[in-house]
């Protein structure tokens, strides 16, 4: 072996990037598990419900075909792009060209990052809501040597971004409703207001609509493309169809924005596996012609709705002021102490939650919990909290 000491020093931009939030939570939880503690996980948003059999079987059949075992393309297969276009027409009443306005992605996360790679120059401004998905303010800004304008979302404004607080000289704005982590929702008039503001300021509007199908109480999430065509929207099969591990999503929007994303992806990936894309077609075509969700989605949302109510009502009984979310499978609330302190107290009780500042510094004092555990496990966690003296009553 060589006696030369090697120093593989990370780049300055990578040093500035904080560790991904859920990696740290997993490390803390792993320590407790090694000690024999039963951990109830309300941390990362990974559905516990299975992928529908119809989707899995279509993937298995497609995987046996040699033609589906070859490279795809960075834009994705033609038949899946057409299925996405059909779905947008059924679900939102929006016409899109599958050739120029649709790009298949490896989940929505990579596309959310790659759109900034495609259009943002050094020192230009990216507007990121706080709290918000960490990729908006983290990798998207740092890896482009861009400046991040972190604009706080406020509880007294329903966690809606106020564009009047945003800089008017930004290159790009990220927006996300139903919202991660707050569970907040918006209506189409609000989206039209943001859309017109972005057009008037020449700001690229990137709409993260990964939770469009995770809605309760007769609420149905709109698409930013219903407000107009001069933007780009990201969707995902992950949460809608319980396909997180499949890594499949899509971007739909203005042809120039989609073209930039495709050019960037062409240097980075060779597309999602074709057999997984075939499963995506099966998933989207399960929707009715009038945009009605299939039975599996209705069943999933009924299960999440019950869990949501048990968790929210239980937290209220412990004295926390918790809103009943109309979207996502997240419950977001003020924990009454520093977020990390609350998180550590919960881990000591065998309960994993996500501290608010992981989504932005303005979220100090808040935590996020998912409803990806069965009702009995949620009740067990609430009982542990009560016995452990966790509450504001």
C-alpha cells in the first residue's frame, strides 16, 4: 500500500450544503433501535400502504419484454408522455403537447433540482418558501452558485406565499401546494395571482404539485397550468400511487422550459427504466374519463383521513394547537419549545418526528409528523407522549 496520505476534500459548495435532514433522523433512530427500542416513525414521508397489484403486475409483465430492458431517453417514452397528457386533460381540463410539453423524470426531486441547473446563472436569485422542501433552498441554489431569497410562509396567512414579500428581480420561484411540510392548500384564484406576478416580473414559476391527489374533505388541488402556460409543473407517482421506490415522475409546462430540462437531463441520465414507465401508464389510465380517482386512491385517502383525525385530535387533547390539513399526509404544529429539543424528547420516547428548521429557519418551534403509521401505532405514540409528559395542557 502507498504511504501517501490522500486528502479528498469536498468542494466548497458541498461543504455549504447541510446534511440531508432525514439522514440525521435515521442515525438518531438507529441508535435507539440498537438499544432495543420500538420506534414509531412519523419522520420521512414514505407511504406504508402497498403499490396497487395492477401496477405491480404491469411492471412485471413489461420487465419480461427484452425491448423494455433497454435504455429509454431523458425525455421518457412516447406512450407515457401521451398518458401524462391524457391525464392532464381528464384531471385538470388542460391540453398539453406530449412531444414538446412533457418530460418524464426520475421522481420529481431530480427535476426540481435540474430545472435550476438549466436556467439559473451564478448570482441570480432563487425564491424559496420557508418552510419548504429543502431542495429549493439547498442544492438548487448552492450548486448553481445562486442566491437564495428565503421568503417566510406565515401561519396567520394560511401558510400561503405572499408574492409582495418576494424580490422582483429573481430568476426563479418555487411554489408547492398542497404544501410540504405544512399541509396547507390553495385555490385556483391564488395560483392565478402568483402566476401573473411571475409573468410581470419575468420570474420562472416552478410548481411542485407532488401532492395534488392527496386531498381530503372534498378539496381537489388545482394545477398551475390552469392559470396559464408560461410555467412548469412537477408531478410524481410516488405519493399518489405508493410508488416511492419506483422513482418516476413528470414535468409539464412551457416548451422552452421543458426543452431546457431535457437538455440538462440529457447530460446526466438516460431516463427511467422503460418497464417502470409502462407501470406508470397503467397507473394514470386507472383514472376515470371525468378525472375521478381510482378506487385505490380513494381507499388510501380514506385511510390517511382516519389517521389524520386520530393524530390531530390526539395532539389537541395534549394541548397543542393543530390545524386539520386538507392536503398531503403531514401534520404540522407549533411544539412550544425549540424544535430540536422536542424532537430529541420524542426520540427518547421511541417516536420519530421531523424538526421544522430542516425546512427553513423561519420554522423554528414547529415539527412535522406523517400519517404513514396505522391507527393503533398512532394511538400508541400519543399514549407514550402523554405518559412522557409531552404536551401543552
